[in-house]
C-alpha cells in the first residue's frame, strides 16, 4: 500500500504525515488488545493445567506428563500468536494478532478512502463533535 512504512518491528506503520502520535495511539491500542488476549489465555489455561495434572496422575501408563506437555506446547504457540512484547517480527506471514490488526486497519483504510462506511462514520462523528462544540460555546 502506498505511503505505508515499515516500523522497526516489521509492523506496517502509518504514513509519516500522520505523525508519531498516531503511531503511538495505534501501538497502545494494539498492546491493550494483546494484554487482553494474553489474560484470557491465562484464565483458560489455569484450570486446564490443573485438569492436565490430574489426568496425568490418574493415567495408568508412563504418559503421566503428556497432557501437561500438550498444554505447554499450546501455550508456546499462543505466545507466538499473541506476540505481546513484539519479540517476533510481523514481517512473516504466520498468523498473529499483529497480522490481524494490520488486515483490519488496511480494510478500514481502504473503506475510508473509497468513501464507504468508515468515511460516513468519520463524517458523522465530526458533525456530532461540531454540534457538541457549538452547544458548549453558547
């Protein structure tokens, strides 16, 4: 896409004309989404780890740790997918929250540039803000 630069971590950055504040807001929002996904994963994995441990204790063969090992592998995979602290480059095509955010941002930008729903919503928000400013200045 024209005008899009790559940031240091490989994530598509906003055009330079949008400035550092726009990039900062985008990064903060994405970080908050990643924190939420990481937290939800932890909430789910906590009881699953107890269940995996109990299943391991109840198993009659030598595979006592197989359930916990599978859960740990799942945890590593989701850790790569969430990429909470940008430790992985988003330049590769593997699925991740970074890639999903890029695709959503690109779709919204395309929709906005073609005058679609995003553009109409932005105009409606601007008009509402203008009306609010008018009411507060009276």
